[in-house]
């Protein structure tokens, strides 16, 4: 068991397909929030405070690059969850 007790939970949750899908929902939800926030900042035409990683991605590739920082891990989590779902149903 880990010192804070979280390791056992995450080991248990990520060994199941739904744990990966919850992670996917988390990342994709954050990506949606970032999309809404950046769109709002663009529409206002003023500057605003934003996380430095999102700002760096935005400066490199615009809004979609900033959103993809969180959307890509979300899609990977969803893909792994679907693979686990369909591989567990075959056993």
C-alpha cells in the first residue's frame, strides 16, 4: 500500500475499462473547458490569464493546438478503455 493510499485505488481503477473511460471524460472535459475559455478570450479581444502550457501551445498553433494538449490524452484514454472493454468481453 502506498503512503497516501491513492496508489491502490488507481491501480484498481485503471485495471478496468471504465477507469480508463473516466480518465477520458476528465481529459476531454478539460479540453472542452479550455476551448470555451480560449474562444471567450478571442471574442473579447483583450488579454487574459491562462496556464503557461496552454499559452505556449496557443502561441505555437492557435486554439486547436491548445485544446489538443488535453484532447489527445483523452482520446488515448478512450481508445485504451475501448480496447480493454472489447478484450475483456472475449475472455
